[in-house]
C-alpha cells in the first residue's frame, strides 16, 4: 500500500511530508483510462493533494484544481482524512485522452498539456465557509504551481517535488515531497534546505532506486536535523453515493425528470472522480419525479 510520512526539521522551523503514491496514481489511470501525459498530470496533482491532505482532520477536505488552455482542459484532485492514519484521495482530468510527445528533456510535457491558466485551492471545513485561493500557474508543471500557491497565498516558502514515471504498461512509480519553511527559520536553515533541494535527484529516480518516504525526506532535508512524526496509508477513495446522484437529478425538476422517464428505459450517471456508474430505471426516475410533488 502507498505510504506518506511527515516530519519536522530544525526544531519545528521546517515542516516536511513525503510519500510513495504509485498505487494511487495507477488506480486513477485505470479508472479513467488516462493517456500517458494525462496520467502524469493527474498523478502529480493527486500526489500533491495526498501529501497536503495529511494536515486535514475530521471532515475537512482539500481540493486542488488546475485549469489551463492546454488540451487537458482541467485537472482536479481531492484529499481528506479517511480514518485514523489514512488519507483518501481521488482525481480526474477533463480530457483523459490528452497526450503529447515527450519534451526536449525526454519527460512528459505537462506544461504544454496544461497550458496557461490558474491553480485553485479550496479547503472545506467541518464548520464555517470553505476557503478558496487562486494563483496564476507558475509553469504548468504542477509542483512549481503548488509551491507558488503556498508562497503567495499562504506566505509559506516551500519546496515541492512531484513525479510520475509511466510506460505503455502503466504507472511504474509515483510520489513526491513537500518541505515548508515555517516562521522562526533562520537564514542558515533556509540556505541548507535550498542547497539540498538543488542537488536532490528527481523523485522518480529515487523511488525507482528503492527510496521509501523516509529516504525522500532525508534527501530533501540534507544536513538539517530531522525528526520523523506520523505515517499514513494512502487509498484511492470516493465520496460519491447513490443518494447524491438522486439529489443531482432532482435538481432537473419534475417536468424534465418525467420526460426522461418517458424517453429512456434507463438513465445513467457517472462520477467524474471515480468513474463509477449509477443506473436508474424509468420507474426509479418516475419515483424521483413524484418526490417533487
């Protein structure tokens, strides 16, 4: 099972989280039949959501949404606490078949498939109104964009490294690391973190060579004093239910539901996040219509 580990460095002045998300990204690819470049884009955003989701409690939820003018259109990922020591996450792309040749560095061309646009981050709390922040995309590479959001909207200078390695057979490895400079960090700590990040090998290279989350944390922290904290399992999960589908259909109104029941023996709804299909018979749609009086 995928695993995420949190840590602190230099007496709490650096906050770190790293994880392996290979199974999570592979399930997203399989559920949505994602093309290779789309797999990498969804995988990076899904990994970022899962890593940042370790800070969530209770019924809190984090949504990351990248909207650009590239062929993929938009990429969305959700994360939440799915139980003690478990992070649930889900994600999808508007155009699952978006694909491009590798870039000049021989890597997935995430920047071009996403294009120019924005990153929206929404936090939903148990009590009170959701909070949303939007920043222009820094590069479209997703890791840079999440780091730009943390720096500009939350005033937290951060290092964000995300990676997905895939081949025609599917997802080989995926994972990421986030290191955040907290209030009280001195110049020496910041310099040490910048140095470690600059020489760190790509996340996928490290994971392919056998690195675990703790290894990723050591790589990004370099010479900093590191204290491991909590470990989390990561699972692909979804919050969709038949009740939510019926509620959405009720929003169409009594007349439209009656028309659908007359014209279609079955009505199908598909969850964008997990691709689960919900099928209602004409009689069930008629029963829904009757609930509107």
